[in-house]
C-alpha cells in the first residue's frame, strides 16, 4: 500500500466532520484561551442540568449502578418512557418497544437497521447536519427534499412525493426542526404519513425538540392511524432537560422491529450507562416546572433576538415556533461559510453557516439562542456593526 493513501473506507469519503460539533469545540477552545467570543453556534442549552437529576445520578453511583445493564435499557426507564409516549404523544408503545441509547446513536441504530445498500432515504433540506452522513454510514443514498421558506421550512408532502423512487426506503422528519425551528402542521404530518403508508415506506421521526415549543402543537406521527408499525420515533434528554453531556435518548417502535434493531446496540455500545439511565427516570418523573422554567426563558430570549433582528437590515427572519434557533435568509453577496467565518474572525460572533444544513440552507445563517440574554444583546450588536460595515462596502 502506498503510504500517502489512507486506508479509509469509501463510506467515509462523502462525509465531512460535523460542522456543529466542530464549531462548538472551536468556540470552547477560543474561550479557554480567554478570547472574547460570543457563541450562537452549537445547539446546547446553557442551563445546568436540574439538581434533582444530578442527585439521582450521584445516588445511583453510590448504590452501585456501575455495571452493564440490559441492552434495551433498564426496565424502570423504559416503563417511564413508554408511559410518557402513551400519555403525552398517543403512541401505543410498551417497554419492549424501546431502546435506550444516546439520541444520535438511536438514529444511527434506526438507519443502520433499516437501510440496505443503495436504499434511498429522504430528509429535509435544510435539515440537521447528521442525517445525510448517517445515511451514508448505513450504506444508503441520502436524498434531500426542499423544506424552505416557501413551505415554512416544512417538507411539503408534494415535494416528498416527487422525490420518492422505487429505491426509497424511509423518510426522516424533524419537528420542531433544526435549523429553522419550524413546527410541522398537522396537515403536513398527515400528508407525510399518507405517503408513507401508500408507498410502503418507513418514517423516522426525530422529536428531540418536542418540549421546546412556543406556539402550535406537537404531533407524533406514530400516533396516527396505521403508522405505529411504520415509524421509529427518536427522542432524547439533551434539549428538554439540559442534559447534552449525559448522552441519553431513546427510540420507540413496534416490538418485533425493536428486537432486530437491538442487535446494532449490542454489537456497538452494549447499553447506555446505568447511572445515567437512573438520572433519566428522575428527569421524566420530576416536576414539569423545571422544564417549563427553561422553556419560558428560551421564549423570552427568542423575543429579544427577534427584536435585535428587526434593527439589522438585510435579514429575512422566519419566526421559529420551536427549538432554539433563528435561521434567517440574507441578501448579502457572501456565501454562508465565508459570512460565518468573517463574523467569527472580524466580529467575534460564532454562528453556523446555512450551507452546513444542506444546499437549500445556502444564504442563511443559524443563530442559536441557547445562551444568556446578555450574550444575545452583546452578540447581536456586534452582528449589527459588522453588517453596517458590509453594507457600506457593498454600496461603494
Ligand atoms: N436530532 C437533532 C435534530 C439534533 O439537533 C440533535 C443535536 N442535539 C440530535 C438529534 C442529537 O441529539 P443528542 O445530542 O442527544 O445525541
Ligand atoms: N444538535 C446540536 C446542533 O445542531 C448539537 C450538535 C450536534 O449534535 O449536531 O448544534
């Protein structure tokens, strides 16, 4: 073998490093060096994990929850999840239809477990940065479907229908969405479910932002008629409970499918850490006020950031109904990666370039407002000053 050729599998070649994870790490490194940078980049709540959840984990460690546990997850947590899915989401699952895994891994389990080489998987464009890479890793072909401003950043069933071919295996959807914060209407979800049943497909519904909802209602497609057997619902603790570093989430599906999917878990990570799962039980059974307080704060920050955008010409701002991102389209003659790069180096503000979320995300920037009110005001003042400078140059 030639030494300059790295023995990397062809599956990895079309994949780049996660732009959100990479930018988040870069900003942390800059802050560690004492640099004055304001981060609107990674989607990570700035709150501490609520104390009752931390206490439950400490107690679990003291009690010896330090061993391997069931690959599907400890029964107590799966029961609590099944109860939540039934009561809040109308999804008829029971504890044997659940696999506890880090949210990202739950998605990976679903895709690896469903996709054959050459299968096509549809997902929204713009959409979260890891859908296409995971489809590649599973050996499938990612097929982005436009979900832009014209359709309120929802994948319109007509656009999805046009993208379906005999090779289509599954559709991934995500409401409330990353990066636009759109909350799909009931009609959109119903239309997508009809396509899934009519065309004999699977649906993977990423509902991680369910609780970060300001307007409208959340609908779980697995609760719609005939959909439970065709849907893998993926969810997690990271956003709802400010638990990003705990790496805990789940998937929920029909039992016989889960029995197959769990093989991926057993041959990769075995199980999620036991004491973290005990903390997950405390999160689900804890006071809803802990979550409501964080969502209220996100709502207030959304208003502050919306107000700031109104003072910056050149941005077309879609009002997010959920999640904690703004995804404005802009008029400037600048590719989004260059725009983001210049904001970081010249204005000391980190944002994620829209192109990271797919071709249709070009000419957009993602601003995460999972940071303090003070940072929002300070960071947006820097953006305003940068944009004024840019406009003066463009006007020359
Ligand atoms: N889905 C979406 C839409 C996300 O934004 C993220 C990022 N947190 C994930 C899944 C993965 O979540 P986790 O960090 O809990 O693995
Ligand atoms: N999902 C978050 C984001 O979009 C966290 C990073 C990641 O997992 O992509 O910023």
